C-alpha cells in the first residue's frame, strides 16, 4: 500500500499559479487598467491530457469560459483570510463570490470559477489563471474518493495574440501558508492535466 504522503505531490507550475492569484506583492504591480485590456467575455477550447497515474494517456475536450476578472481588493481580502483562517476560510469566502467564468468538459455544464486573473505575457498574448472552491465531476479519473481536504481547482492558460496556446488543469488541490509565510500548493494524486491545442473560439 502506497503511503498517503506519496499521493500528494507539489507542482512548481501550480505554485506559480496560486502565487499569482493570492500574493499581494504580485498584484501590487498589476494596475486595474491592465485588467480591462482583454476582450471579455471569451471562450477557449482545449484538449485535457492526463500526464500520470490512472489518468495517463486519457484525454477529453474542455471549454473554458472567461467572463470577468477578480478585483485586487477581493484578492487581498482572500490573502488575509487564508493567513488567519486557513483554507476552510478561503473556501467559505469563495462560496459568497459570483462566478467569473466556467470550465466544462465536453457535454457537461461544468463548474463555475470564482477567481479569474489576467495579465499580458509580453508577446501580445495573455496569461490567464482561474481558481474555484467547487468540486469537479472527475471522480472516475482518480483512485478512490476525492479528499475533502483538496477543495480547490485551478486552470492556467497561456495564449498568444491569436488566442492559441497551452495550459494546465488541476481539479483537486489544497492551499496553505507554511511557517515561513510561503504559499504552498499541493494537488491530489497525479500531475495536473496538460491542456493542448488551446484556441480562442469567441
């Protein structure tokens, strides 16, 4: 039997995702007008590909809807909640937030995304990060039941000026600040899904 700690692996990519989402210092360098440049709403299509474990080699279509962005004030509030009350506090706070987008496998209504942040990537394209507290209906893709301790889902897209690119999709994550006040991200089971053939539909 595999030790439980071996089921949880940290992802450098995901750490960078959530640092962007939750770090006040990062958002201090993102003026509000930068968030107004992307043409919204937007709709992207992608192919999600499993990279390890029981999902290795499996793939499915994914549609990502980006309707709005989360304000700096909301992000800063969530940072404070995470530091004081932990992940449960953040999840509770997210449940009172309106969806800013949605992620949907082909043929499924999908899951609303509470947080959406967008910044230029330097090449005329965009770096899009989305997170939510709501569970994703991908239980068949995992060994055993999804743990209640991993209630965060994260999607990352990097697209060029034509709306084409790649990304990652991690449906089962947990977040916390460690004793060094550093944000740590863990995802349940295997590596996040790789998003290939990303392109803007609308």
